[in-house]
């Protein structure tokens, strides 16, 4: 690509993500397609995403993938860092509070 030239928008009709997320694609070299969510700062926590690349995907040379490729990932989950307990009013006959 010539310097100063704006690359054409990349489409990837063979790419599917569920739950759906709007975003854009760009190539990094000839082997890596990068998907960037439209608002990556607001991906919900503890959410599993399933990604499918259809068998219709082709290489730069025109070779078809042949069968779908799937993978999944999960956004960070909550993690309990500390807990403490006490009895209400300090009495043994009261509920324990965590």
C-alpha cells in the first residue's frame, strides 16, 4: 500500500460473532484479519462470545477454508478479592453476615 493512501473498507461476510457486536475489520499482513468492536470499552463482563468463520472464507490465493472454524472467548468475570464475616450485634444467636 502506498503511504498516505486510505485503505478501502474491509468486509468479512464469512465472520460471525454471537452475541452480535458491531465493529470493523482490518488486515495485518496477508494472514491476520483483525476485528475491532465499535465500543470495546463497553463489552459486558462475564459474557461468552462464539465466533465462526464460514467455510466460504478464502485465502489471498483463492483457496477456500473448506469447513467452518469456530472458537469462543469469555470477557473477564468478577473475582472475589476478600471476604469477612461478623455476627449482628456480636451475639451468637444472631445471623452471620458475610
